[in-house]
C-alpha cells in the first residue's frame, strides 16, 4: 500500500500539466519516468533471500534541467526504487526503498556550425561504454541490463562518480574525457575513504546517418580497504589500478535497430592473480508498428576467476500512447560454476513518462 501511495504522489506532483517548452533565456524543465514491475523468477528462491518465486517493485527517475543562460545549465537525475527491483538484486535479503543521485552537474556548452563543446562538473555517470545513454526504462527496449552493467560487483556500475568531463563533436567525430574520484567498477562517495583519481573516456565516428562505431576506456585504482578482496596489511589500493577497453556500435535502418558492446577488463588483486574479464552483448530491435516492437539481447561474460555466464533475453513492447510503455520479457541465465546453473525470469514492466516546464524570457 505504501508503494502505491508513493507512485500516486509522484504522479500528482509532476503530472499537473504538460507545458510546451519554449526557447527561453532561462527556465526549469522536469521530466520523470515511473515504472512498476512484476516478476516470476527462481532467483527469488536463492539464498540469502530464500523467498517466494514472485515479486513486485517500482522505480522512478526524475530529471530536472535548470537553464540559467544560453550557455549555462544544471542537469540532474535522481532515482528512487523499491528493493528488489533490478534482476541482479532478486536473491538479496531485505526490502525497503532506496534513492540514488545518478547525475547532478553544472554544465557549460557552446555550439557552432563546425561542432560543439560541453564542460560538466559534479556527479556524473561514467564516460565508459554506451549503454548508460539509454539506462532509463523508457529508453531500454528490454527490462534487464546488459550483463556487464549493474550497481555493485559489476565492472561497470550505473551509479555516479564525482568529477569533471569534457564532451566535444566535430563533423562526424565525437569524443569525451572524464576525470573522477573513483572507478566505474566501484563508485565512491565524496565522503568515503579510499578515493583515487580515475580516467575514463571514449570517442566515435558516424559512418553514415544511423551507423556509428565507438571506443572507450578507463584506468585507475578501484579497490578500497573495506573490500573483501583487499586483505588487511597489504599494499595501498592506489597501487592496484584497474583498466578496461571497449568497442561499441549502433545501427538503425528502417524498422531495425542493432546495438552491441564488447569490453575487456583487468582487475588486479592484492593477494591473488589479476581477474581478467571479457564481456559483451548484442541487441536487436524490430519495430512492427507505431505501437508494437520485438527485442532480444544475447550477452556473455567470461572470467579466469569465477567461470562463464551466458544471458538470453526476449521481449515484446506495446505503447498504449506516447507517454506509456508495457514490456514483457523472458530471461535465461546460464552459469558454468556455482550451485545454480540456470536462472529463469519472466517480468512485466509498465512505464509512464511525465513532463512539465516553466520558461522565463
């Protein structure tokens, strides 16, 4: 009942009107995505949760944009969700509601006929990889995340890091470079111990409209002294920098959209051999009509320390109107090691988007 009341409250706050956003000298724009999800999965039955094989949860992401001048603006993204919402958390014990700042940055931008440049500072998503550009449930054609993305114990976290970033475009080229207080593999709060400078960045080339290829990389210390993989009495975490290299592509033509990433990670440890991971996925979407689409994603991850994982996803999406989306997905994960070799999940997700704007000339 509490979750339902919270969802209705968010609707009331942000759904009081949809004002057309005019080009203005300053103003406030607020967008929100609210999702409800029901899932049936044997992952719920695994320890330590060891619960019933069904669950329901919600998620909301609010995106405020405050335009200060033609060149300066503030952007943010704040997430609130009930646990467990994300597939990787289904076996975790405990329930409740949790919030995260996904972005909170002050930005300066300039645009010309030759290209554009933007400087951002604050809480930022990592500049590594490409999936986080469509992390919102309204933009993700499927329900789950690609196999290498997650919150904790993932080589690429969806949580934000504190830092600064430069984005630039010129012609068919685009690039970005980011300096942050921690690694994409282990984002650290500004108030946490063991913060170490990390670099991330990437670039891409648009071969033709709808077809782009890109590369990205990150490097820097990723462990902290409280980590189970960092025994007491060993060297400082700053002496163990992780590094990653990735390639990505997206292609759209007619009713077809193809996306993919392939990434390699090296995670050195203090008292064990370096963990080397290779992870990637390919995603295919076919638009059947303005209201219907089909999508699938195949992902795989291999590591010298803890075996291989394969992930197969298939989904169908239906849009009742331009503000709402209903997705149904089946996912099968296969593990080469561990007590559970197959995890099956069937999920239904309802997504609605809200928008309001206040402009001042």
